[in-house]
C-alpha cells in the first residue's frame, strides 16, 4: 500500500507544480488597507456633485456602517479668556490688593483669528467667549492720564503690554481666567 501512495504522489507532483506555477504568473490579489476603505473617493463624476440641498451624493464610508472606519472627528471646542482691569492705587505693586477698585467702562481689545472689543463691567471684569482655534492678543486701551502697572511685559500693545494666548483646536472648551491689567492715574 505504501508503494501505491508513493507512486501516486510522484505522478501527481508535476500536475500540482504546473497548477501552482500557472497561478504564480497571475498578479497577486492583495487586501485593501482599512485606511483606503475609509476615504471618500473623489472621481469628479456626477456622484460627487453637491445637490441643491447642500448634501453630497457620494456615500461617506465612515457614516455608512463600515465598522473598520473610525467616526469622523469634529473639533468644536471653544476658548474663553477673562480678567479684570483695576486701579493699582495701594503700593502700586502690580497686584490687585483688597480695597483697590475695578475700573468700569474701559475698552479691552482682542486681536488675532478674530478681532473683538468689549467694555469692562461695573467691577472691572471683561471676557471673550466662543473663540475658535488660533493665536490672540488682549490689550487694554486706557483713557488719557493712566499708566499701566501690570502686566509689565508680554505682548506689545499700543498702550503698554498685554497677554498673548493660543486657543487650541480641541473637542472640549478651554478657559483662560484671571488675566488682570493694573493701571495708575498720573
């Protein structure tokens, strides 16, 4: 019986070798990587045209059940920046000490990715909210006859110094608080 199996194996070997070599000449089939499966193809045909309702006709694989695709990330966090402007009367030390009043009605300017201005409230407080990602500078525009005591360095402003900050592009909200400006009357 062993002899029959050996003979059969010897007879079948050239046949199997010829089939495998014939298959070896055809291009190998490779699996498409997940990253390629998750991209929306841009072929420039009518399926890629935006309709009157503003929706694109091509199907986005990340929203159509392809479990290998990560869902799209939407960065929708916002940044806020707040502080106060105060009258640095006691010791003129650049620190908002007890008994030093906030200065109301002063103009605070924000420049950068957005340009905004606001007035300080009755206690000298100000804030900018809902800022998208980007780099910003905050400066105070003092009335005539006032000299800045704090900050004593930092971003250059027309009237002295201000604060610079970067609003990150994140999924969460970020708050910068307690950025104070001190001024003294001449």
